[in-house]
């Protein structure tokens, strides 16, 4: 208690703090008034300091570490004899995802492909064992960070380079991101030293060991690269040769032989660095002293695991990282309430949408991410403060964390709002298994993923090409379950890449194949690529499954998701049983029918444990805004006319069986337990509803009037059917009851959409706001102009003006 009382009157303890030398204002002020503030003598002086400090004469000062990464990659594009083939767009770079985006975004910006390497669970640095497994003939560069200032296994990396050279004939280059590691050493040699032979970048950003306000260093392994980089950091201009211009005009640059960039540091930044440099050694010593204190005082604390540098490594301890074995969110909140700022520091880069094409299975990083926390250990942390921090950590794990000695398995049941009847849970013997879900970022797919995430402890893997129908990761992010899912951005038409196959392994127990193009109008307008996509993607996943079985995989089920449309129109009160004849009437339904039959042939020929499900019209949260229910909501809110599909007489509305996507997801779970291999199952809606009745219900929930017009779309769109019908008797006999009633789930879905109207914005769904899935509907992305009309009546103009005003208020 004495420690807490001593600290209570003090300021909060930050995780980071900017160090500025006492005389910095004086030194930088002189530069400001010197008449020379761009790159000049101060930059030269600053570089000399670090050439000596880092023991590398090929050290350059730049405006950021990000620029250093860009420049390093650009330097490597040029071939250099038989041992270096150069870099070209599309080449593969192995990198770590646990780092600042500045490490990896330059890779993307230069047009290269990232292949993620897992982390060492003991340090958070790149795992050299996984590095060697993933290196291929296409690997040109290895990029990694020294996490928290702790050097990576540089000897292990060198051995991987040796291995690659012996197998592939050239040695992959290495770029070390030493943003955290100023002053760190490996076997007595400073990170960045020439002896190591790697390219190394340092950050001089505000919160680093030494700052120039913003800046970076690039340490190169050869004079040739250094001389090129000196020119390229300033457009490729050789400033010493200005007077050699043929016109003898000192302002005109000499001939530029290789274009460059504006990456140079200026003299003001260098002056600040020169002011701070004398304090670097003292500040580093304080970081290390605080880290030693934590090592000694936290090593026996139950519930946490400390990170120790590997043999021969001397960390700079930019941050002091530790692993919280359980209850990380509560621990972080507790420390915040105690006035101690802690953080994971960086989000893993592979979860960003821009990195979606390169997503990979990284089990060590998954575990590290759940546990990693950094605590303050910098030069500003006093003896009393570090004692208070250690005491707070010990107190939490003695008195607050009740989970540090047991493993908790959550058993979830489905609940939707206040609805509690007919709850369904997947049996526990189905849990803790790996499930692959193709198309898991789509509308129905993301509901299936969310269902399994909340009802089982299965390892979930999503394969999705992230097309217009997926909207990237936004659906999964919105559900809050994306952290439990591994996503591979892969177009199945091209097959599953070898690297992804390797990452998945052969311990797959369920495959749910949902990926498909589903828009009927698109299939009518351009059938060939549509049919190829749905058929060839199915063949790809079937071939992957066939090879899985050949490798000894104990696959339990292969689900193929089909549609009620394969049976064609259901006239009158007709409903189709599972094995009734297919009569598809448009290219979309024909492609699904073809894929069904291909699946059946693989089940018969290769013994794939197939089950086929045919589903009806789904609705629910996050549905595409051009589907009937969200489109109705949007038009009703805007006071626009809702076009209701009708029979030719335009008196009777067309009908559909509607089912909430959550019921479909629950049905899949039910069939995992009750379904049989080789069978087909219809997942049917609770009741048949005509479209006018549905639109009227939506308007009532929205508390808005319904303006509608009956439209016979079937006459001018022959690929559309007025009615579909499936029999649900088979699943009903098995005991299946949809957990969510139609009216209750529809009401809640409408209300959810009203509270989350951004999901009605069509501009989210296409690069061109006037285009949706290849169609250019008149009302997308346009504000109605009441002055443009085919009618000249004042009444009609006034009515349209009111509608436009209502639309603008949405």
C-alpha cells in the first residue's frame, strides 16, 4: 500500500516519451538562422556521428525509416552480376506481420508480394524455422524487425540465406528493420554494423531512443549501394556536379542517370539529432537498467511470461514486452486505471484489408497477439515508478486474475436480441476442429462464420477472393469475430496456391463451399465468365479436397451450398424434394446445377464425403443494398417508389420463401451433427410471403408510407422466375426447427439496418458509384434533379422535389 500511496500524487506513467536535449533549442535555432536549413553540413556531421557509432561507413541520413525501406527496395531492383538477379514487380518478399506498417507498406508500394513468416513465440521476432520452410526460388528478400529492441536470430537468418544460395543459386537479400533497436548488439557487434553484411534501417521518429523530430538512417553493406543511395535520396542529382552543366549555370543539375526521390534529411532535423546524440548512451543505459529490474522482480510472477534476449544478444529495450497468459484485456484496463500506459504497440499488419491477398495462417502470431503487452521502461521511468509498475502487475495477478492456472473453454448458444426460444448449440465433440469456409466474407458466408465463431471452439479458415460481393473484411469486422478467423484472399478459379495449401496442412475436418457469384442479372448479361467462375471454383476446391484425402486427411464432411433456383419455377403451390429433377432457367442457376452434379461425381468417384444443401431467399444484417429487403428500406426512407414483382396481370405479387441467414448458419451446424454423407438437404424458409405483403411490413416497421408499383419483370427478364418452392419435410423429420421466427427476425433485421444505415450506401460497393455489379441503375450515386423531367406539370415537379429533400436528409 505504501508504494500505491507514494504514486497516487504523481503523474501517469507514459509508455513513450520524447527526449529533447536541454540545449536543443539553442543548437537548432542557430541552424534556423544560418541561412542553410535543407540538406547540408549538419546532415554531414550527423551522418559522421552514426558512421562511427554504428561502425558502418555506408550510413545515410534520410527523412524517415519508411523512406529508408523504400530506397532499400529500389536499390535492390537493379541486377548486380550473377549472384543478384534484381527485383521485379510480383517478386516474393518474406516478412513479419508483427511490426509497424512502415516495414511492409513499402513492399506493397513497390509492387512486390508479401509472404508472411510466423514469429518466434519466445521473442516475437521472426521464426527462422518457419522462414526456412517458406523460402522458395521466388524469394528475393527477407525483411524482419528486431521486436522491442531485442535482436532477431541473425545467425539463423544467415544459415537460411546459405541454404537458399545452395539450392536456388542466389542469396536472398536481408533488410533489418531496427526501428526499435538503436544501440542493440548481437555477439558484440552493433545492429547496423558493416560486418553483418545486411541492409539495416533505423527510425529517428519522435519516440525512439534518439529523435530528429522525424528521420531515419539507412545502413548499407557496400560502397556501390551507398554511392547510388546518396544520389537517389535527392532525385538522383549529383549536387557536387552542378557546375559541370554545359551552360555553367550553378542552379542547373548535371545529367541524371537514374531517377530518385526526395528522401533526404534536412539540416534542422540533423541539428536536433546532434543535440540529442550525446545523451543516447545514458538513455540506453537507463532503458536497460529498468529492464533488468523487471527481469528480477517479475520472473516469478504467475500469469505472465517474460521475454529474454537470445544468447549473445543485447537488447536496447525500446519497450519491455511480456506475455499475459490469460485475461490480457482486463490486465490492460487495470494498468490504465493505475495510471500506467501499456499497449501491444502495433497491430499485426496481415489483418489490414490492403494486405488481404497475402493473408496466411500464423499460429504462433495468433497466440502472441492474444498475450503480448509492452510496459514502460524508458529513460523517464524513475526507480519509484518502476517499483510501482512491478507492484501493480504482481498485485493484479495475485488478486484479480483468476484464470492463470486453468484453461477456460467457452460454450456459446445462439441468441438474437431478446429472443431466447429454440436455442441451438453445436455439441462439444464437434468443437476444436478446423473448418474451411469458402466465400466466408460474403453475405450468408459471414453469418456462417459468425455462428461457428460464437458457438464452437473450432479453428476457422476463410477462403474468399474479396470481390464486390464481399466488401473486403468489413462484414467480418462488423461482427466482431475477425480476430478468431484466418482469411486467405484467393480466387478459387485459379486454384489454391501451394503456399496456402501448405499453411492449411491436412488436419481439415469440414469444408463448407459457399463461394459463388450469385447475381442473376449479371449472369444473364455476361454468362460465360459467370459460369466459369462458379463451375471452375468448385472444381478447384474439389481437387484440393481429393488431394487432402490422398494425403491421409480424415475429412468428415464436404458441404456444397446450392440454391432453390436449380429446380426452376415452382408453379402454384409446388414444392420440390431434394432429388427432384433440375430445370434451371438462367445462367446462374445452371452454373449451380452443373457444380452440384460435378460434386456428386466426385463423391461417387473419389469418395468425397459430400453433403449438398439447397437454400432459399436469405435476408439479414449486412445484406447487399440491391437485394429486395434492404432496397425496400432504402426506397421507403427516401419516399421513392418500390417496384414489386408481380404476375402478368399486375394484380398479384410474386412470392418467395424467406429465411434469415442466421437460420441457415444454424442449419449447417445441425447437419454437422445429424446429416449423412451422400445426401441432399433443403434449408427452407418458415413461410411463403408475397412481395407486396413484405414491402408493407417493412414500411410499417420503418413507420413510413409505402409508395409502390406492380411490375411484371418476368416479361422483360425471362431468366427470372416468379416463384420457387422447396420442401423442408426431410430436415423437419430429423428434428430441425429454425431457431429464429420469421417476423421477429425480420423486424430485428429491419431495425438493425435503420440503426446502421451505412450498409444501405451503394457507394461502398463499387469503385464507380454509378455502377453496381456491371449494371448502371439510374438511381445509384445520383441526387435527383427535379428540374429534369418528362412531365411539365408543377404538381409532379413539387412531388419530386419533396422526395429529393427527404433523400438528402438520410
